[in-house]
C-alpha cells in the first residue's frame, strides 16, 4: 500500500454532527425514559470538552494519567503488535493519548473522530504541529451512528488500526457496547483495535473520581443543562438540580445523575416535562471492566483479545483486539 500524498499541516475536518432535529428527538426519547437518561455524547459541546480536560487533571481522577503512562511505557511493543496503517481514533478528545503511538508506529495517517467539533479542530491543530509529517483528518460525528468512514484519500485502500482509549466504552450499557464494538469491527474492515478500559476499584475511590472535591464533575453534568437551554430552547434552572455519582457494584458501574431538588416544570425540545422532587436525569454511566469481563464482551462483538498491557497496580488495561474470523 502506498502512503497517500498530502501536504503536511493541511489537516482537514469533515462535519457530520447530528442535526438539531435529531438532537431534539433524542432528548424527547431520553426524557420519556424511566429513569430519564440522555445520550452521554450530549455532555460534549465545547464547554463540556473543556471541563472534561479539567476532570482529567483532578487528583481523584487517575484514569487518564494511568493510561498515558502505560502508553508511553509500552508504545514500542504496542506499535509493533499493531503493525502499519492509518490510526483511526474513536472519541479522540484532546488527542493527547495517541502521541506515543504516532512517535513509534509512524502511521500512514491519523484520523480522529469526535462529537465535539471545536475541540476536535483544536486538538488536531495542536497535534499536527507536533507531528507535521503525519497527515491528519478530523471527523466530527457520533461514531456509533456512522455507517461508513468517509471515502477520503487518507483512508482509501489503507489498513486501518482502531484506537478507543479513555474507557469510553464504559459509557455504553452492556448490550450497546456489543453493538458499538461490532460496528467498529465493520468500520475497521479487518484491522485491529486497541481498547483502553478502566478496572473496578473500591466504592470510595470510584465515587471520588466522578465527584471531585473541586466540583468539576458536577459542573460538567450541569453544563449539559446549559447546553440544552442554549441549543434546544430549554429553560432548566441549573441551581434546581444536584449532581450525584454513585458506584453500583452489581452492574460494576458509576451512575452519574442530576437530581431535581423540587417539583418543577421544565421546557426543552419543544415540550414541557414535570420533574418530581428527587427525580433523576441520568447523564452517563461509566462501566468498569475486569479483563475477563472485557474479553467476554468483545467476544460477543466478534473480536478476540490478542494481548493485554496494564499498569503496575493492574488498575487499567490496554487490550489489543483482532477480528475473530
Ligand atoms: C471520556 S472522553 C475521552 C477522551 C479521550 N479519548 C481520552 O481518553 O482522554 C470521551 C470523548 O469521546 C467523545 N464522544 C463521546 N461520545 C461520542 C460519540 N458517540 N461519537 C463520537 N465521539 C464521542 C467526547 O466528545 C469525548 O471527547
């Protein structure tokens, strides 16, 4: 396969963000659920992405630091195991984690997918300055709904290497996670997937990680309401909702929610909604996977684990997956 020719520092952004009408429908569907729950990706507008980066810096939230250290330490061996091709990162965020792989693997190109358009654009710009020789492409989209990767010169005819760090798979409930991994398998067209997953930890640690003392996680959740007010003509009174993160051991997940402090009527997405006092709006889940549980889920989705790398305390795994057949 020949490397596609592209002028360095010409990173491009393709925008396939869900339309407002689709967001409106999804919000109405989520508000009708019992308990109410909105898709986790809605947390990520420009401000949500900025707040998420701050969460990663909080002392209670070790996930990002652990994964970055692991990637830095094992980059050479991981790069060898992944082989050559184009790196396709799902939910790239700040795109900080791919750096060690770009150094060692020297991919033909780097393609970053993320729902948060402005943040994605900034992340790629910064990364492109660090790696001027790697052609880069950003795709702003909901990766769970992308039927196919765009027909683009950087992708055409290339071997694709998936990268899905940050334990973002944990935002999807068990059956949805299987659907998503099946979907990634199709998008990657026979290529491998490097999947970063956080392990369960004691309740106090889990709850502190998702409800930091500085209140950034709470601000991140409240920002969802601000976003809905701004984009979908909402009138949520932010002060009328309290944030809570609770560890649910049976489901091995942290549930994050906004709880209504009082009975209140809220308008959003063209409809009125009654919240009872104490009623919750789930903003996201974060499912934590022990390695065996992760391998069971990936097997259901048509992948098998080839290798696993972990930090010294074995609190986080990077799984190298290959299609099963
Ligand atoms: C938990 S953050 C992880 C960010 C980064 N990968 C990391 O490990 O630090 C999840 C990222 O995925 C993006 N995201 C969430 N749901 C998405 C979806 N359905 N499609 C595309 N991007 C999504 C968010 O905008 C955010 O940047």
